[in-house]
């Protein structure tokens, strides 16, 4: 367990993201193999509950969801209630800023649409609060970008400040090749002489570690840091051979053999051992993936392993271009 920022709640080092279990389509490699062909809502919820149960039993105490993750908020809320999980037993983070548009389908041109307007914030907060109630401990801007201008929209920031005054932690998530700069821009947003945002969430992995220095600075200033996409949408798992340069695949495989762990556990362990990371999200879609991911906590990471992996990372621009071409499955 770690503290989510300077004064935040206690959270597990490994958290669970719910994007892969809340809707039929997602960006993870071979996601369609994980959820099968039965996309009935009841079947999807049953599988999600199995993932939640496995994660909770393994010690996961942070759950990350969003309005755009299909029915993930509803699945999580009903599971929390039915399992009688106490308010102090888990920390729940949700997000606003994307609208889910796939209508429970996979083969559609657009799965979600970004909208960082004040009107959309009010609409999605009412929805999230209506589903999860007081269980929303952390409310995050979903993928702030330079183009959306949300980090300079005074009306939006004032509304988030009002939620903060009401006792909700406010966070921001960032994506893309410029996410390092966006972390610093988020830290410039003032609230009553301090930071508006209590947390920042960014992609960090062995393939794309460029946000690391900014995340370290954020943690030094007392913000909680949540790491997403530590498995690079499945590229750093057993499914990733066709999506990695052969030298990178071989290097990851050698480490996995030496450490007697799965490739996913090695990649997640690298993220979990960043001294600035509060939570590293698993994007598991099956109980078996949860169990494999949790093995990361038993991997003995070291500075020597970091030195051996110098040169492993891809150019950030190339990484994000490749990611943008991954199919929803």
C-alpha cells in the first residue's frame, strides 16, 4: 500500500483499470479473445465481476473507471454493493471528458468522442455520481490535451474547484507525445495558493518512459501519480512479439526467463518500482490476466535492470503513432 499523493487515501501499488471489462471493444491486443463472442450485457457484467473479485482477493484496492468505459461504472457500483465492500476498503477514481458512442458494438468507426466543455463536465459528473454516489473519491479530466484547451478553461477549472471544496479529489489524465509538458501545465493550475489537481495519470512503460521526469517532479510536489498503459496495450505481454522490434522482444524475454516471471509481470514491475508511482494500473480483462499481473509485486527489480534496458524505449512520436493505428477489438 502507498499513499495517493501527500494527503490522499491509502492505495494498493497495483490498481485495476476497468476499460477492458466495461464495453465489448478496446485497444488491447487480442481483446476479442479475452471477452469471447457473447457480448450480452449480463455476460459482460459477469466476466467483469470475476475480474473484480480476483483483483480484490489479490489485494487490489484502487479501481479506475470512466464515463466512456461503457457500463464499467455500473458494473463496479453493483459489485461493490453486492460484495459489501466498505467505503474505506477501496479507492475509486472516475473520469469525465469522453462520451461513449459505440452503442455496445466493436466494428464501428468511432468508439468515443472527446468533449471537455463545462456542460459536458456537469452532465457526466451527474451521471457518475448518480451511479457511484459518494464512492467517487477521485474525479479526473479524461485525457487532457493541448488542443482541447481544458487546462486553461476557467469555467471548467472553477467547477472542478467547487467539487474539490465538496471533498472530492480532483485529478487529470494525459496522453500523447506531449504528455510530459501537459503534466507541468497541470501543475501550473492554481487553487487557493496550491494545486488544483491532487493527482496526475499518464502513460509510462518500458517502451514510452518520456513522462517519467515530469511525473517524478509531480510526486516531489506532493501529487499522487497513477501510471496507465504500463503494458503498452499488450505489446509488452506474450502477445506482443509481432508488435516489437526483435531486439526488444528478445531483451524482454531474457529478463522474464531470468526473473522467472511473465513478460507482463516484468513490465509492470518496472513501473511499480518507480519511486514516484503511487498506483500502476492493470488493464486485465480476465481473472488469469489479473493473477499474472499481480506477480509483478514479487519481481525483484533493481537499478541494474534499468541499466540493462537503456535503449529499450521507442521514440515517443513513433510510439504514439503506432498506438494510434492499433485496432479496437
